[in-house]
């Protein structure tokens, strides 16, 4: 690895922040430049839809590292700059201010952009999405006592916003176009638990309903649903997922398929360009196929894998996917590959919101979830990684600790 090599990272989110510091940890002594569109150094994004909404204060906003840290590592950070194109032949990144930056190796950590609704009235003010700290502050500014907040989307982000709004005293209505909450990630039994949780906290959840039009003069003040009902609104928050940000990758003529296609080492179709985070569709060695993930752990660990690879140290990214959500007083965690939950093995009390559940296939744990059992989930993730057989009666037996079950399986 040459000391003259210039590593450039586009995207100053979590993955970008992790990558630039990891270059130094893995021995890169050359130039490092991080380019970010926002005015803020890389920061933790999970609090944006959680703590920063229901308990807004500076202590809940967490930079990954402060400016002195990056200065000490001799990392150049260009904030409020947008990369508009990549010339993969000349290895040049063109910025929105006309500046060009040459790279020897390039890492794309451009993340994703919120999906929006293609319906009339979308241009009105107070129709918000949530992805950045500025988005979070805009949403938080509307969560006033007595305000009517409409949330479009019954996934993780939408329900976290709904919970925070209720905790702030707002009236909340959630519209979910499908028949279940968090239906892409959860079995029906757990979706029902969260439907009741929100109902118990006076959130009005409208399943199988969607918004077809926004109404208002300058700001949204009313919506029309698919059933023709008109509902007043002080603000609307749209949380219907994200799309991978691939425009720069397309300009570099990289392979794109539901994200930037990378292997288990974060390598793209160009030998000098790498990618990590929500923008990638990566090869997962446990599944034996490509998968796109939108989660904190994926951004963290894939960025580490990319940094290693760029420093000529190959180590495959093969972590078990893991994500979590906090809603009211309930913590839900999910690990594994949650494409189906057709053989659910439950320990604990699911209706009492105190349980751990497993998807078991051929004796192997493919996925796990926990409700208010964080300690169980730490072990469950290791059980999935181990790919060892477990007895379903033992998994159900709350008198046997998961730690003991794992030790027994390994012996």
C-alpha cells in the first residue's frame, strides 16, 4: 500500500465516518478525504427517530467522533459539498462547486433517500420525511401538545415517530396500506402486539388505508384517504422506506441492481471503487446470495470490511443482520434473515411484551426477535451465527438460559 494513495469517501453518514477512521487503524498513511452534503460531522442516526423526537436535547445528538479526532488523524473533511459525478477513467470526482478531486481508491457510502408519495399536493409545506438531523428537527418542531400528526407508513420509522408524538401529547393517526404493522419484518403474532401497544397509547392505526391527496394553501391541512375520507392535519410524516442512492454509481457505470452490487469484501464492478451501507446490495455468505439491508449494524460492519479491503486486507463481511426499535416502553430487536416466520418458537409471554421468539428450520435458528429481552438477543445472535441444531422444546423452556443452550450445542 503506497503512502501516496489518496482514499476518497463520498457520504459522511455512519458508514463514511467509520470508514475514514478505520483506514488509519488498518495502516493507510496516505491522504484521506471525506465528502458530505450535510453541515455536520458524521453522527449516529438511530436517535433521530427516537430520543431526539420525544426528549429533544443536545445530549441525545451523538457525533461519531469530534473534529479534533479527525484532525489528529489528518483526515480532510469537506462538508456541505455534493459530488455530482464520477469519471472512473480519469478517477475524478466532480463537486457541485466545480472542484474536481482525484482519487486512487474511492468508497461510496451515499446511503439512501426516503421514498415519497407520488400524489397531488406533495409540494405543500409540513409534509416531512426523516433521514437527517435537519429532518429530525423539522419533525420534532411539529410534535406539539394537541397537534394532529398524520403518519404515513406503519414500519419502524413511522411507528417510532408515532410513539414520540404521543409521548409529546400530540394526537396521532397512522396509515398503513397493508394489513399489518411492520409486516415486512415481523410475524403476525408480533405485529398484533404492536397494534395493541399503539392502541393502548391512544394512537389511531388505520390498516389497509393510504393517503391519496394532500390539501392546503401553502401548508398541508387536510388529506384525502383511499376511502374518500377527509382528515385534518397539522403535519404529515411519511415513513415508507428508503431507496438506495445510486446516481453517482451510475455515472461511474458500476453494476446496479437494487443498490450498488458489491461482493462480501465491499468491492464493486470497478476495481478502484468500493461501496458500503444502505446503498449496497451485498453478497451474504450465510445466505449464498445478494441482499440489501437498511440497518445501523450493516453500515458499521460493511464500512469496516470496505476499509480493510481498500487497505489490502481481505476479510469477508458476514455478520448476522440485526436491528431494533424503541416504541413507548417497548424494545423490539430482530436478528437474522426475516423472509418468513412460519415456524415460530416462543419463550416467555408474548402478550405481556416479554418474550424471545425464533424462526427454526430443520433445527437451525434462521431468525430471532426479542421484546424487552435485550440480554436474550445478545445470545440469540450468536446462536444464529453458530448454525447449530437446537431442540424446539428447549428453546421454548424459559427455565433453561439461552447461554446454557448455546454452550450445550457447542460441546
